[in-house]
C-alpha cells in the first residue's frame, strides 16, 4: 500500500507541474491551451537528445532541456496565443490544438515515431522497514512540494505574483490600473511552459517517450484544473495529488481503469460545481 | 482653452443596437461634467469607449490633443485617464493596501530605486506617501491591512475612488459613484468629490441629478445613444425635451 501511495504522489506531482500553466493561462486569459502538450513533449525530446550528449549527467541535460523550452514557448505566446485573447473558447481550443498537432508531427519528423527508452537516472532504492522504494520517485515528490512552497511565496510576496493574483480575479481591472496585463502574462506563460517541460523531463524516465505522450497526459491535467478550480493554485496542487492518488489506487485493482476514474471524479465534481466561464 | 477630451461622431453598435450614436462630447482641463440619462441610454458604453474597453464602431477620441482611438486601456491610464465602475471593481483577493500599491506600479519605471522583485520593499519605497494620502483622503487608513472582501459596499466604493486618485489622473471618470450607497455614504463621496475636484477634471454619471447638480459645471443628457442636450446644468434641466425624456421617466420611477 505504501508503494501505491508513493506512486500516486509521483503521478500527482507530475500532473501538478503541467497543470499550473494550464490553470494560469485559463484563469488569466481565458485561453484553453492545448499547445501546452507541445512544451511538455518538447522538453522530453530535448532531454533525449541532450541525455545522449551529456551521458551520465542527467541533471545537466534535464536543466538545459527545460531552459530550451522557454524561448520556444515565448514564440508560441507571441505569435499565436496572444492573438487569441478575447476570442471565444472554441476558437482558442481549435487554434491551440492545431499547434499541438503540428508539434507532434514536427517531433515525429525530427525524432521519429519509435518510443525511446530512458532509464531511472538514480536507479537506487531506499529500504525502510522491509519496503523498497525507488529514490527517484521520492525526489520527484520532494521537488513538487518545493515548487508548491516556492510558488506560494512568489504569489504572496512578489510584485508579478500580486499582479497575477489580481488578474486572475479581474483582468480588465488590472488594465485600469495602467498595468499591461499581456506583458505580465507572457512571463507567466513562459513560467508555466518551463514547469510543464520540467514535469515531462522528470516523468520521462519512468514512463515511455513517444510523440503522443503529451496528449494523453494533457487530458488528465485538464481534469486536474477543472477539479481544482480554474486559476486556483492551491486547488490545483490538492487536486493534482488527489487525482494522482486515485489513479494509483485504481490501477492497483483495475489497471485499465486508472485514467477513466479520473474523468469519473471530474464528472462528479462538475455535477456539484459547474464551471462558470 | 483646448479640450482635454473630445470625441468626434463616436458610435458603438452591438449587433443591431446603436448604444452610442455619433456622440460629440468634450471636456476641458479641470472641468467637472455630469452625464445623466435613462437606463440603457448609453452612458456606461460611452465610458467604456473613452477608457478603451470597446473599440468604437465609428468615430474618434482625442485626449490631451492626441488621437487615442486605437490605444489600449492601460496606456490611456498611463496618459492620465482613470475610471471607476458602475458595479464597484476592486480586488477582493488582495488587501486594501495591496490594491493601492498595485495602482502605483505603473510609476515604477520613473523611480530607479524600485526595480524590485518583492512586494514588501515596494510597499516601503514606491510612493508610499501617495498611497497613504489617498487612503486618508477617503477615510480608510485604519483599514489598510484589511482584506478587501471584508469591506462594506460603501467602503469598497471609497477604495475604488482612492485607487483612481492614486493613479494621478488628469481626468477621472466616475460611473454612478453614488449608486447603492446610504445617504450618509453619499454625503461622504460628495464631500470627497468637492475636495479633489480642483486637482483634475471629472466626469460623473449619475441618476440622482439633484445630488450632483451643485458639483457639475456642465451637464449632458443622453437618450437612446445620443446627447440630447448639454450645457449649464440649470438651463439643461429647464429644456422641455429633457424634461420629457428624463423627468417624465423619473416621475414614473417615483410613482412605482
Ligand atoms: N457588451 C454589450 N453587448 C451588447 N449590448 C450592450 C453591451 N453593453 C451595453 N449594451 C447595450 O447598450 C445599451 C446602452 O447600455 P449602457 O450600459 O451604456 O447604458 P447606461 O446608460 O449605462 O444605463 P444604466 O443607467 O442602466 O447604467 C443598452 O441597451 C445595453 O443593453
Ligand atoms: Mg450604466
């Protein structure tokens, strides 16, 4: 059972990394951003290439992979997402989904369709009281907790954080203070993209790497955002861990049902708390 | 004297409805103007056009001698146009103080010392005096660290005006600043308007004409998207067309 809990937290942590960006993009700009899969997957493929370059230095390869995604996400925001502000939700959905699909094909073109095997970069196990747990998974959970604390700090103490909190509540109101919301949003967008890439980079060694890996996890992350509340950062953290746990527990008894269960929970939440857009 | 704001044939259509119809509105530096008109006559829409919330369907807006028709809202604030909303708009998720500090962020670039990342030093350094002054002006200095969501509607209205003041505007657009307030609170807002009106121009939308008639130097009456009549308040209110469209309705309102 402890195993299941640690696995649940690992998945929850990964979902959290990816869901933050989605939640902020929706909360601030009312854009449903399917292109988020691209930054996630791209981070992973960068890791694949860089990992070959920096053999044995996983941390360095991972860090560079995350950093490389930032300018790419800047271009995506500048050239496409920015044009979608104020558009209807279905338009944002179609446009960003198109980016995601173009991204998948570009990845196939560069890296091919075959899955890449990546191995656990730590490979050590921790044994406590007869239980053996992979250290790597524990590290992932720790990073997620640190990130949560860091973000709480950022949103409570920094100027950009306060502007984002205000913009989540009322974007036009922030404009009325003479503040250029779009400018701050592009910072937030890059931050969210880098975190998605980080999630991908951390998850890749314990999952499988293929061009479509982003699409399936993105749907789970939308469920996280919906359950946690759009633009609600603490809610996103709690719902990511809770849904990760639900997946792990379900998988233990019914392995095919893990993802289905997430959407069942989401549907139940929507019945009791419909989203108002 | 040149106009601070002027609009040329400003028009806004929402699908078949012409909410603002070829309006030529002008305001001079330091002038206090009132806009009245029945519900749905286009007053708020005119404000939304002036502050840049909607692009106009036709016409132009000039502010401080510049054509600002295509300039985004936040830049208009930077040029000196501030506004409040018919339904009070302040940030409930922040404290009173944070609301005010956010309104001074646009001055950040003028002050080299405040290239800071953290909010706390910003509190100390960024024009902290100005924030305090605005708060004292509206009588909220004791509530500075309160959550905005804990304020009463009247206090939120005052905070909203304080935010407008700390933006250091050349013109402040107030959309029904007295609506939803008690008589006592209305007295407070009017008193405040009297105290600050020497610093900048004001445009006040209001339903209760009697309340603002003593403050405004110029009154415009809107009806069905057009300015029906404008000029000296006393004279405007004597105009037969105004009496018909406005007082007629008001009497109805009173009798119901
Ligand atoms: N965003 C919008 N989309 C469609 N129609 C709108 C929009 N905003 C305003 N209208 C319409 O434009 C007309 C003018 O509305 P506006 O809010 O400007 O009136 P008002 O004079 O401020 O009225 P009130 O005294 O009730 O505040 C109304 O018929 C309104 O329904
Ligand atoms: Mg109105």
